[in-house]
C-alpha cells in the first residue's frame, strides 16, 4: 500500500504540471494553428486576434480546475461536473482556432468565430496606416463600396511586409496613406 500512488497525488501532480505549462500552450498554440492549417505562401500577414488567447486561457483554467476537483474527490456528481468542464474546455479550444486575420496579395480576410469579412484588393479604394505615438497603430482598409475594415497593427508586420503591401497597392491602383493616428476626444 505504501508503494502505490494515490489518485489524489496523481491528479494533484498533473494539475501542477499543467499549471506550469499552460502559459506556454496558450502562447504557442494559436501560432501553431495558424502556421499549420492556414499557411499560404502568398500571405503578407497571417495572425490571430487576442480573443484566441482569452479562449485558450479559459480552457486551461477549466482543465486545471477539473484536475483539482478530481484530486479533491471523485464522486459521481464531481465526475459529471469534470466531464462537463472538459467538454466546455474542448469547445473553447476548438473555438480559439476559428478566429484569424489573413492579409493576402489578393484579399483581406478576417474571421472571428462565426463572423467572416473578406475584402478583395481589386475592390479596394484606400489603405490607411495610422501609426500611434503612445499607442498601437492600425490599418484601415476602405473598399469602393461597403464598410471599412480596421485592423490593429501587429509586431508581425515587418518593414518587408509593409513594402510588399505597398507594392500590391501600386499594382491594384489603391491609394496608400501613412499618417499619425487621429486623437479621439474623450471629453
């Protein structure tokens, strides 16, 4: 009896291990999903919204909580609760893979859970890059018809990618404007 590991110890150790590794999973899983499932050589930028991090963080908290519950007690109601928590964590992890932002040579595509927006470069009138002094910049894609699309600047947008986007705007006859970000009045 002394040489057997108790279920409380096993679940407790797994909870501690996952608590230590969860930040790495939350940080790198969106990058792996985008690089693996959405890769295209003609992409200028392939990134993901912050929503993915929130969804993965919630899934990790649910998984850690379920391991702690199993370490505490293993009754039928707790097992049902743990099963429900694992299902919700799985759904949240799946949902985190649904949101992405793709700037391609031919189009701009934004998917956030169930809402998709696609603007084609041939239908674009103006692309505005607003840089911020104390805040993050943003890209504003204005089509000839329809609503404009605003995307926050990403550290993944390097000077080479900006030049590539500028070259594509020239090929499609799109006006490309770089300006300081307009201050909003909070009065």
